[in-house]
C-alpha cells in the first residue's frame, strides 16, 4: 500500500500501534532506535525516547553536545525503529531531523519531572567526569537553583523532530511466510 503525501494515514496507524503497545504493558513503548551518520557516512545507533509525535513528525530531546546531536547537525538524514516484539510489530521511519523551536523545547523542559531537569544541567552527556563526587556536587548545585525557581532550559539542551519521508509498518503475526512491510507511506518530497 503506497500513498504519496498522505502521511496523516501513516501517523494514525502509528498512533494505534503505539497505543496497542502501551495497553500490552510493554515497559517502554516509546523507546526507539535512532540511527545517524556523520557526513563521511560513519553510522551510529542508540536508544532514545519518543516524546511527541504529530503531523509534523517524531520528536525527541537531547543534550546538544551529544554525539547524536553532532551527527544530526553534520547529516540530518536519520532513521528510527520502533520494535514491539511482544506484538510482533515494527515501525521503520526514515526522514530528516530538524531542531524544534525554542518555545517548544522550553515548554517540554518545564513539563519534565524536577529530577530530570536537574539531571539535564548536571550531566555532561558524552563528556567524562573525573569522579562521582563531581556529578553529585553538580546535582546539589542545580537542585539549589531549582529550589529558588531559577532552573530554566539550558541552551545546550533541546529537541529534534524527525520529519518522515517514509514510514514502514511490519506485522509478523499477520504474515504467513514472509516478513515484509504491511504498508509504506511516502511523504511528498519538497
């Protein structure tokens, strides 16, 4: 099934599958593999959490000094994989990652639990700390700022939205022999 430019249908199916995964009791149904590559085509993958999706795409947040953020800046073409083995379902997404705007990142940051906001400041993601004491000291320092209401989103922390140009759905339970995609929705290229 192909529908050029009809990403709305694909996103509706994704929403249904994500809801099914949540109701099935899967521990982290919003966990997704994020594949990036440098401009020299050296790939890397890691797990991230989907924080929002809508008709604009799939959004996650990160420290902008992380490897994933650096690779996205070099080469914005990425892939996502949602895998729910308990349901024999996978969703593959390919597209272009673009930064979310500051107001959206600010709003999401403010909605996070306090310890997560403190952790965003205290952690030096992708950079080693000399010892655990330094991390604990940084946590205490930013907890004090939080207590005084001065803990806003750090400039080095924001989000990316993956604007899909392809979404593939794979449901192994409904396939008799071959594990091929159930549906491919391709967004219209601009």
